[in-house]
DNA sequence: TTAAAAGCGGTATACCCAGG
DNA sequence: CCTGGGTATACCGCTTTTAA
C-alpha cells in the first residue's frame, strides 16, 4: 500500500509518481491525499480503477481540517475516487467480521458440524456433507429439488418444547410447491416406510408452514463434549439410513 | 439451459432481565 | 410478581452457484 500526500491541489507530477510506483507491481493499493482534486485527476483515478482488476485499487482523498468547539483540529477525509467494488467488498468484509464474532451457541454449532464432518471422513458416508455453518441444521441433498435430508443439532428440544434439553434429529425435509401432496403420498405408505426404515418416525406437517418433516429424534446435551462422539455416531447412522432408504422412494415419487 | 445444491437473509417466537 | 422491551435463535424460503 502506498500513500501519497500532497498539501496543495493535485498536479501531474504526483500522478506520474503514482503510476511509476504502481508499474511493475502485481498488486497495490494507492491512496492519493490532497487538499483539492482537479476534475481531470479525479477522472484519471476513476479511469484507472475501471481498467484495472481488483488487484489495483486507487483512492483519491481530499483532506479537510475540522475543529469542533475548543477541541483539537481533526482531519476529515472525503473520498473523491474509489474502486467500483469497494463498498461491495467492504460490506462483505464487515459481514465476515460479524461472522467471526460468533455467540457461544453458534461456536458450538460450528464446532459440532466440523466434528461431524471429520467423523464422516473417518467412517465414510453415503452422502456429501456441506461446509459447517454456525447454525443448528445442515442440509444434505438427496437428488431431487424440494426434498432434502436434514441433520439437526438444536439447543431446543422440540418434544419437550423447552430449552432445558437439546436434541439431535435426522429428517426427511419436504418443501417446495408440492410439499403437501408429496407428504400425503408418503403418509399413505406410513406403515411400510416405518417398517422398511425400521424406525418409528415423527410425522410433522404444520398447517401454517409449507414444509413438512419426518424425523427421528434423540435428546442430548450439546454442552457435554465428552459425549459428542456418541452423538456424532448416532446422527451419522440415522442420516445414512435415511439417505439410503428415502433416496429411491423420493426419486420415484410422482410429481 | 435446466435442475439440484449450496448459501444467504428475513421473520416470528421464546427467552431473559430490568423496572414498576 | 407481573409486564414489556430487547435479544438470540429456530425456522422458513429465496437467491446464487454449481453441475449435468
């Protein structure tokens, strides 16, 4: 990064110096500070930003000196030129920054899915598992839009309807425009499905939501990391079974 | 060009805690 | 003890990216 200071108005000499510095470099951020930018120099910076990729970034800053009350003089910078994607990237950077300030819950969720990923690597799985997110669920694609296998590690126990205990769930998640119809088609085969999967399922079809779920659930304590291995193993087994069993059913289901 | 997968962001709701 | 306002998060669905 190069900062060029100029106390007077911008002139060709300084512009020339900037270009000389920049030439031959693979990437550089150049900040040109001056009391006043002439229109042609501002336009020159705009043009440089336009014709170069995001490895070259040119900023033009006009400096003003402010004094508020009896306080000392403070500089104020006005941006007269910047790279086109600057605000975009700043916004992205800010959101990434926010992302690093995770709450305790989100940290645990992140850790859990990361651990789950390693577990799958070690033991193998039928399905692909996505990038760990700081959230209580993870989607696993099953091969048809509107359907997914969902892994859930939640601080909310949906059976007890309280936050006192936590839960793991393996779900077949049905969403999309035909969700209700698909759900009903599956519900007709309920006995066969529970027999084929060798599990009792919870059939969840809330009236005011478009999506439906069928799942198995296990009450756990996510804060007890000593038992995570057991949890990961349970969840992996359930998800593998769900994937293996439901994939052909879902793919063959009528539209 | 399309469907599927992955990722993103908004919203409703439960929870917590301060103040009456 | 009750209320209500702020906050964390569960949940939902949309948008973007990827792959066939």
